[in-house]
């Protein structure tokens, strides 16, 4: 990645310094982070099993929620650390929660990891982050020559994104929900960056 690309990423992402983490969430195996002032956002509706809800014409139903102004959507590997401990990673999404792991009746063949609360990822987010993670204030960001992103919080936690996609493959994207074109994103690829409106 060019030095200029790294500087563009740093400049774009720096708007979250001093902002609170609002949401750590997931859709299937995709993790999502939101930062900053609360704003209204329209998102797809899911049922209790995590499946999309559709209307009679087959269109996905949407609902309005409050989320942080800035969205960070990684496609690459993600982890949350504190001190010398890994607290959370995207690899936990398809692993059962502790209650299921400790159950003698647990059945891998019937394990539905996508159902909200069933997996270790959802369990850890609820335990460490909760519904209102306002103790997580961004204190510093860093980007390396590969497009890896490190977000440090004032409480000692750190989010790390590992850009493991190559060439034109997308690693992560960042966008402002209040921008004139709220779908315009900074997209970090394996070999650089691009701006997109989709």
C-alpha cells in the first residue's frame, strides 16, 4: 500500500478520536462497529433466529434504529484485546456460548450459531460491552502499510483489524451516516484504497 493511501486512511478515520463506541454487532459472520453521536439509521429486520424478514412481495423489511454516526464494517479478521488478553474475535461467531459448551446434551449437528445469543461472540459482547458501551472512548488510531487498523480506547481496550485480503479484495470500509451521500465509503483493499458510493 502506498504511503499516501495510509495517510488518507489515517486522516479519514481520525474523526472518531474522542468519540464513543456505540455498537459492536454482527450480521451473520460480518462484524460491525459504530462510533460517535447517535443518529437514526435504517437496517434490515431479522427474526429471533437471525433470518431476514421479508414482506409479501419478497422485499426485505427495514426498521429504524439509533446507532453511531460513523460505521466501520470489517470483512477481514477482527479482535478486541485488553492488556495481554484477547477478549473477542470474529472466530467466536461460530462457536457455542459457554452454557451450551458446558451442557452434556450439546449437539454440534443441531447448533445454530447464527441465532442471536447462541454463540460465544454474542455472549462476550453482552458481557464486556453491553447495550451502552460508553466507557469505550477512542483515544488513538493507527494504520500500517498493509491497511491493518488499530483503535485504542481510553479504558485500555483495543480493536484490531487485520487486512488479510489481497489485491482488489476488500478488507474493511468506513463511512459517515450523516454525509451528503451516506453510502460513500472509504474502502481498504489488499493493494490500496478506493472511494465508493455503494
